[in-house]
């Protein structure tokens, strides 16, 4: 009987051991599944964060390209200055948004780091590698954000300079309009009758037809033209800060050789000089304000080979420009 009892107890112990091993095995399997599930969730979160990081980097690339394009295309025009100001505000908002998103990425990185400490050693190597990649991406994004911030500062300085330049250009335009109006007033009664006064290339051009000043092939100024030039000389005498260039122009018809004039170059120069002499006959005109040149037929207003076009080209231009030294210094930043 005692022997039989021993056999029964051995069977019970053996059965209990099997149950214990079974429970341990099931527990290990459950733990492994739970760990794998946590790891998968972590990797999914990491993949999502990397995708988001890539999207933010692409957005930043687009912003940088747009900024570079604006800087290349920036000019002194009002529209571009206004557009740059609007874009600056938009980019500032985008930068602020990117900073917020970057904070979210850093928070996610910290969460992943915390999860890392809770995973098994066998998965640490893989997750550490992924986290390292994420860290590099964050550093790259931060560097681009810093570059964008620097670009914003440069853009704001550029906007300031453009605004100052636009103000100077506006001032120049205002000066030229005022000068043109004063010249027109000085030549009242002559403008439209052989004389045209226009603003062009930042200067005031007084264009006098040949028929008002000279006979064909001659450089002696007619009386009517001399009267108009005397009125202009009075204006010049009262405006010592104006520089004057006299340019003689002819048509493209060659002159017949004679002892008085050699060619169109000679004729155009003689005509320009004749006008200078009339202007400086006014003792209040400073001769250093005036220079003369002959342009012959090489600067036509109408290149057509018609009588009408050639008549337009036979002209003398008196080009007036105010002394812009102070304005140019301001433009150059001296």
C-alpha cells in the first residue's frame, strides 16, 4: 500500500509540473506578443513622424525656392516692394508654424526615447538606428529653419533698402516733372511750334526742328529760333544747378562737298556750337554748365527712309538734367 501511494503522488507531481511549464510557456508567449505589439506600434509611430518630417522639409524647400526667386526678381518697382512685404508676412507665419511643428516632432522623439527604454534588448539596436535617423532629420530641418530665419532678416533689410531707393526714385521723378513744367513755362508760345519738351530717360529734352533754327545745310540760327533760345537762356541763368548738353542731329543724306562744311558730322557739330554761343551770350549763364556735340545721322528718331522721317531726324536737342550728386550719393549709400 505505501508503494502504491508513492506512485500516485509521483503522478500528481508530474502533472503539476506539466501545468506549471505550460503556464510559463503561455506567459512567455503572451509577453513576447505584447512586446512585439509595442515594438510595432513604436515603429509605426516612428514611420509616421519621419513622413511628417519629410513633408515639413519639402515645405521648407519650397519656401526657400520662393524666397530665392523673389530676391532675384526684386526691383525698385512699387508692385514688387508690396509683394515682398506680403510674402515676408506669410513666410513669418510659416516659420512660426514650422517652429510649432518642430516642437511636436521633438516631443514625439522624446516619447520614442522613453519607449526605447521599455523594449527588449533584441529590439534596441533597430530602434536606436531609427531614432538616430530621425534625429539627423530634425537637425537638418532645424538648420533649414535657421537659414530661413536668416533669409527673413536679409529680406527685411532688402525691403528697407528698396523702400528707400523707391523714395529717392520718386523724388527724382518729381524733380524731373517740375523741371519739365518750368521749361515749358519758359518756352510758352514756342512749344508745339517747332519745339517739343518731354521727359525722357530721367532728363528733360527740348527738341527743336531744323526749320525753326537753320536753313538747309547752314548753321546760322534764324531770328525766330534765336528768340526762343534767348528765353531758354534766361531760364538757365536762373537755375545754376542744371547741366545742359546740346546735341546736333542730321538726316542720312550726304552733304555735297564744299569749303564751308565737310559732312554731316561737321554740320551737326557746328549747329550745336552755334546754339551754345547764343545761350552763353547771356552773361548770367555759366558756360561750365553747357557742353556741345554733333551726332550726325546716327541717332535718328525715325529710321524710315522717307521725307517725313528725315525731317524729324533733322533736329537739335537741348538736354537738361538737374545736378543729381546728392541723390546719387544717397542711392549708393555713401
